[in-house]
């Protein structure tokens, strides 16, 4: 019998969120692969889990994977945990899970807390479709470039952000995306100073800049997607299409055809055509 790799989520703050199944799994396996063994040993002590811990982090995951696959093949069950929340979500584990899958062995999730999903569930922004962006680049130029690439994304966007960068990050969002988009600051989720607050981007920037407490702890930002109104890029394309059609067709017909081509609203394109002609 070969062993199983269990991918086990741990709490993101409130220890009462941890499931009996997660605790039982960690007690039953032969070894726990943990991102930071010193950090996780406190959690293990609290829950009386005596299973040995083995450090598996970003810097040694590739080299550790072969040894762990061999242990699974020899019949040991193994659990993978990270410092908090769900492993692999802005955390190590992908290379190990891929190696175990590639060896034809079983990977079983033991789900639990994930800061991104907890924040989204309480954000009050559309949640039928969303994207998870993890951490934005730490430096202004890279961060603004990434935000520019995301400017037309219509799905709700979820970001993780470090507390010492939250004000700069919000300032860049205002600069690239404008002041009006709604954003939710989900800070210290499940902990004593939990804050879940929704404001337009510019007001959120002022709120965070005006209160140093909002620049502390762990933070998720949930950002409203681009609205159905056309973005700048869409209008550039629409103007080009209208410009061509208007040389050959009456305005109404040009607007109707441009609507078919661009997917934008006919009335809005007619208004635009009037402006262009004017
Ligand atoms: N794997 C984790 C998960 O499932 O959420 C995320 C790990 S990532 C290295 C750490 C980041 O997650 C933090 O910097 C913060 O952005 C977010 N985070 C973790 N716990 C949080 C909490 N209690 N409240 C708000 N954000 C949290």
C-alpha cells in the first residue's frame, strides 16, 4: 500500500476555525511537511499533535520532493501544511504536489481557512466570478504596470498586501484605476482587531493614511472589477472602427455595425459618432 499526501489548511487567526478532521489527519500521518517548523510547532503543541515536523519551504521544496515521494511509495502518509491558511495559495507546496501527482500517488485536500476566500465571502462585491492575484510587485513601477494590465478586468480581483505597503498600493490603484472603484480592506480576518470595510478607492486611501492602525497586521484587498462601461482601450478601438465606417455609411448604420464589431452599446456608439463628426 502506498501512502497519501494530505494538503491540510491551518487557521488564519482564530484557532476555533480548525476542523476536527484536520487535527485527526495531522495526528495520524507519519510526518508533517511544514513551511516553518518552529512556527508550526506552537500550533502542534496547542492541539497535542506529536507527529514529527520536516521543513519544506520555497528554498528546499524541489530537493525534498523526491525523498517525500519515496516515503509515500514506502507506505508513509504525509501531511503538508503552511504557516497559516491553505498551502499552495501564495504559499509553498506546488512543486511537492506536482511531484506526487507525477508519481501517480494520491493527493487529498483537507480544506479550511483561506484569507482570500474569507475576505471575498464578507466583502459585498460580486463573487460569482473573481480572480486571485496574490501579491502585487513590491516596487512602484512593477506594481503600476501590473495594475495597468488588470485595468479592464471585469471580475472581482483579490490581492494580498503587506501592511507596510498598503498605503502605497492604494495610491497606485487610485493613480491607475481612478478614485471611484469600490475596494474592501479585509484586515486581521478572524482575529481580535478584524476590520472589513468597503469604500471607493480614494476614500480608502485617505482612511488608511489617516489611521496607522490600518497599516498593521495581515491584509487582503478585494477590488471591484471594471464596470460594463467601456474602458479607454475599448473606446480607442471603437473610434477606429467608427472612423472607417462613417466614411461609407450614414451614422446610424455605422453605429449599428460598430456595435456588432466591438460589442459596445449601439446608442453609446451613435453618441460617439455624433461627437466624432462634430
Ligand atoms: N496560504 C494563506 C491563505 O490561505 O490565505 C496565505 C499565505 S500568504 C504568505 C500571507 C498573506 O495572506 C498575508 O500577507 C495576508 O495578505 C493574507 N492573510 C493571511 N491571513 C490573514 C488574515 N487573518 N487576515 C487578512 N489577511 C490575511
